[in-house]
C-alpha cells in the first residue's frame, strides 16, 4: 500500500493551530478525508480523522458531546453522563494506521504535500 496523492486544503484562520485538512489517497483507489495538519510547539503534527464521543440524554435520547453539561435538545442536566462512560476520552480516531511504519509513511507524505502547497503560495 502506498500514498498516491494528498489533497491539501489550507485553513483560512492563521490564529488557530489547525493549518490544513487533507485527503489522503491510497493506491489510487481509497481515500481518507479530514486528516489534519496541526501546528504544535515542536513543529507540525499529522492528526487522523476523529469524532467526539457522545452520550444519550436520559430524558429525550438526543446525542450530546460527552463533555457537555446540559442536553442541546431539551436542556436536561447530563453532567453525570461523563461519570458513566468507561473511557474518559473526548475524541476517538475513525481511521488510523495500525503500525509505526504506516504512520510514518502517512506523516511523511502529508507533510511533504503540505509544505509543497504552502511553498507554492497555496
């Protein structure tokens, strides 16, 4: 498996740490969207696509972010949902490499494409 293309979409807000969203295409036939390039103190970080963990409101059943204190739909106090979750993570990866070699390959290709895109003026 190899990365055959990386599509880079720069973020407009330069005040934020998020620099770009990328679509990574593997073998010309499989794409992973929402790979992010984030600026950290030590340089750039490639973050895999993720989503927020949700919990259902006990009153109306609406799915809310696990770190919410009140239901976005009915206003019910859902602060206790956090304590009932087995995992305290707020986000979890949707797609991710399962070994270090694959992660390094993706990071190398994404950062090369990002740097080329930034170097060409976006």
